[in-house]
C-alpha cells in the first residue's frame, strides 16, 4: 500500500466529519432561530387574536371614546309673552370677556407678542409656577387686574387671584366676566391688552324689551341660561326645550370632523309661555304703585289686579321696581315678588269675610243690633277686650257700621255668635293656609292655626279681624272673588297657556283661555248674604274708612275694605310705630269686573295730613290715607284699559249748579288721544337685537326681525317713512343681504314665536 494514498484518505475522512459537524451546528442554530421566531410570531398571533377577537369589543369602545365626542347644540330659549302676545322676554346674545392666561403671562414677561405654547404641558408645572411668582409678572398682573376690574365693575382682588391661579394650572382660557354690556366691551378694548390675549365670545342670553315691566313676575336667568326666579324658573324646562346632542369624530387638535357627512339632527324646539298679564294694565299699576311708594315714603309696595270672573291676573306689581337686564346694580332683596311670596297679618280686610260667614250661617241679619259687650275673663286678671275706636257706651252697632267704621269689638262679637268651628271652616273654604296654585315658584301656605289651638275666645276675636293669621296678597284677592261670583271663589292664574313654534297649545293653565269655564269653589250658598256684604263694603268707600277710594266722580261704583295691621317687632309684641296698610276692593261694585289689592309696608304717612302749627303732629298712615287713594288710581286706569262702561250717572257743575252729566252709561267714555307724532325710520346699523328692540319699544312700533347678532341691513333706509319695517341681523357683521332676498321672505321672529 502506498503511504501517501493512506494519508490522503484519512484527510478526506476528517474533512467529511468536520463538514458534517458544521452542518449539524448550523441546523441547530437554524432551529433555535426558527424556534425563537416561531415563538415570537405565535405570541404576536396570540396577542392579535386576544386583542382583535377575545377583547375586541373592549378595545373598540376605547378607540371610539378617544376618537369620538358628543357635542350639545345651542338651543334658543323660548319667548314669554303677555296676553296679547306682546314679547316680554326674548332670546338674544351678549358678549363675554375671556383671556388666555398663559399667553398673557408669556407676553408680559417676555415683552413679545409671539407665543409658541411650550409652557402648556403638565410637565412644565414648575416653570409656570416660577413664571407666575416672578416679581415682574406679579406687579404687571396686579396693575392689569385693577384696570380690568374698573372696566367691568368687578373686584380687582378676585380678578388677580383668578389670573394667577389659571397661569399656574396652565389654562389657556378663562372668563373674566360673562355677558357684559357694550360699554364694558369698549372699556376693555381701551386698556390695550396684547393682541390675541383678550376674546369676546358671544353667548346666549335673555333680553327684556320692556325693562322693568313685570320684572318680579318674569324673573330672570343665570349666565348658563337656567331660570332663577319667576316664570323663567317655574317654566324652565318648557322654555329651554330639549337640547340635541350630535356625535362626531375628533381630529388631533380636538376639532370636529364629519367623515360621513352631517348627522341627522333631531331638534325639539323650545316652547313659549303666554301670560295672563296685560302689559298696559301692568304698566299703569307699576306707575301708580311706585308713585305711592315715593309719596308716602314706604319701604315696599305690592298690588294685584285680577279678573274677578275668570281668575286671570291682569297685573302683579311690586315696588321698588328693577330691571332684570341690569339687576346687578341693585340689592337682591328687591328681586322678591312680595305680592306672591310674602304672607302678612293683613288686618281688617278679613272683617267682610267674617261678616259673610255669619250672615250666611243665619246667626245674624244685616239689620241686627250687635252688642258691643265682647270680653274675655281670665282668672285673677282684668277682662280682655279688643282695642276699638267705637265707644262701648253705645251698647250696640249695626253690621254695616262694623264694616264701614271697622269696629274690632263689633266683628269679635259677630265671630262669637258664629262660633269657632264655623269661622275656622269658612277660612278653610276661602283658601287660608293653602297655596293658590298660581304658576310661580316659592308660594307659601300662609298661616291659619289649626282649630285645636283656638283655646281661648281671644284667638276667635283676633282671627276675626285678621290678627294671628297670615295671608299673601294673592290669597286675599282669591278670597275676595267670593263677592263677585255669588258665594264662590275662583282659582287665580298668571299663565294662560304654553305654545310651541307652530302656535299649537302644549298645555293649558287658565281654563277660560282654552274655551272652558273657570274653576269655581263654593264657599257660601246664600247669594243674598253676598249682596248684603257688598253693600256694607260700598259704605266703606262712600262714607267709611276708605273714602279716598271713591270712584263715583268718574262714574264707577266701588266696594272695598281698609286694613291697617301693626307689625310684630322681634316676634314679641306689636309695634306702635310700624305697620302695613292694605286696601282691597271690587270695581264696579254691583257687577265686579276686577278685584284689586294694594299693600304698603311701613309708610311714613300722607304728607297732606301734616299740621304746620303743630311740630309734634303725626302723619296719617292708616290704610284709608295711604292704600285707598292708590287703589282709586289703579282702578280708574283698569276701567279705561278694559273699556268697562261707567255704572253711575256722573254729576257735573254747570252754571254754578250740580247737574246730571249727559255722558251715556251704555258705553265707556274715552277721552280724545293726542295726535301721534310722525315717526321716521332710525338708523339701526350695527345695533344688537336688544338695542334694536329697546329702540322699537321706545318708538312704540313693530318691526320684522330675522337672525341674531347685529343689524346688517334695514328696510326702509334711515330717515324714510316707518312702513313695512324689516331688519336683518347676523353674527358676522360683514354679511350683507343678497339681491335675491325679497322683502316678503323676511321672517318675523317675534310673530313666529307667538
């Protein structure tokens, strides 16, 4: 064998062994890598399966929550109208003052008008805090806050604290004040704040075109558009309507994208409330009530005029008056609708009601002699008897004189003859101690002590003439409707109905406004007793304590009653110097059309009763001198507004003699009105909806209005005749009417809302 050949064979064998081992090693590595890759792929497939299939719905919901949002669509609040569809509260827009606090801080410290927003993230909290606490920024913010506060009539300390806190939190938007006036907008602009820092976003608000008219009835809304007082609060849901919400996708900057087009928006419009209030009667009532408040120097005054047959309240007024659009300028205690929410001891106005119950029960008659011997005897104490200006030496008194002269002893004796149970039952039937149900918030029940607490005849006596029980003025006019409806009382209403945008009635509050008879509740069954008490109340006006309420010189008969109630001081005793005076009556007396009640709180008295020769003389401040003359003024205006014919023949002086007037009694007499002044079209350009309606209200004319914002076009032009007036408003003042717009297409918003 050849040695060389053997060595070559060994070498080839060794090479084959090495190659085989290398191949096995590579295969092993390939298997390891493939196993790792397979494991990773298996894990990824498993994770994908778990995410997409097992937990698919969960992650899908998370994506939708992050990618989609729901936005509420702004809804225009409904109108509040008077009984003749005259708008008393309308929707409008007002500017608010807002700033970008972080940009303001950057601009003030860097003295630059550029800002890249680098300090807006939460990770830069310490930087923002350091920025806010820097001495330079501190002094500048304090100085700026003083200027802002002066411009918008706010507290500078509150403004500065709000700005510092928002800078530390990294806020990019805060309100300085919401719903500001045009004057405040101009004041802020004059400060000269850096560009892009100050904003004036417009927000939905409320406008009251008649300003003070029926403000206590209407109430007002908050800056968020929710009713706070009055009808605005009671009918808040109806006036707001149903807010629609839309679903849309968000972009990277939280903007809105409609990838699939605009959604189908289902909007349920706001409804509109129609009141029983007559704007003309309301204005007259407020004027006379405010005059009396100032003339007699009283703290407060209230008055109600109610249709005696239907229960519809034609006016409800309180003084001092206030403008709900500028309510922040006066004290909040003047917002209170005292005619409706305050219950008082009203005094002797209760006496005719007590007399009615006694006559209807048959315990006394209209011509009975009522002894003046009422007294209550206590053990070891002197007998108690009511205070009275009628001398007990007379021995007896007629029922008509009890009412006309307002005798406490006489009515106490009538109540004693009537009995506790009968008197209590009468008061319950009249609605004492129960709310009337008028469509306004916060109505009290009043106070009628339960019969079990009438433990002494003292309570019987005092309750008979209005002490120890409390009534609201609304409860009083409801009770006095018994004299206009043959022994039945009518439930009062201040809202006729609620309508939608198509003038379809949504809900009916006053039955007569929807063609139904009024709701009456029987109190006494004796019609003759009602007439007898009315005759007694006529004597109050013609020769009793309420002669200043006499309307005979204007051709109308009146029946009523005075009430002078001493106020309770600190819940302990009756004051000798402070009182409330009330007069309530019916006009015309024999066939009452209205019930009118007038009340003043703590008047100083009638200046005409002052005696110059006696410095210590006190002014007369009882109801006959304070409330009665205001009742007469209001009643005369109401008769004129309603067109009620005089029911009496008027006597006039002719050639020095008193003769019967030739004035016919078959129809009312209206004095000639002054010739109207010629009105030309003013310039409405740039005026807001509120400013335009204020101007139209002052001119006493109507105009078609379309849109919101400011006036961009008008027809006729300024200076032209005031015919077919039309205004177009837009949020964008640069918009202009196209030539395709026809005058007939202009939408009358106020008319549509009615």
